[in-house]
């Protein structure tokens, strides 16, 4: 589940860099996803 979200956000982020679609919203969502992954790593949970 988390892997799918990360892949979708990464694709949207790349599209946002290339075509400026989504503006700062996609960058904010990507940062939130990275923070969640780091929190899971610190707590010892599996990422994928």
C-alpha cells in the first residue's frame, strides 16, 4: 500500500517538475510521504 503511494507521488512529482502541473501541492505531499517513511523506519516498522 505504502509502496503504491510512494510510486504515484514520485511520478506526479516528476511530472510537476517537467510540466509545472500541481504546483507546490505535489511537493508538499512528497515531503509528507518522506516524513511518514522516516517515522516508520525509526519505529522499526517495515516500509514496503
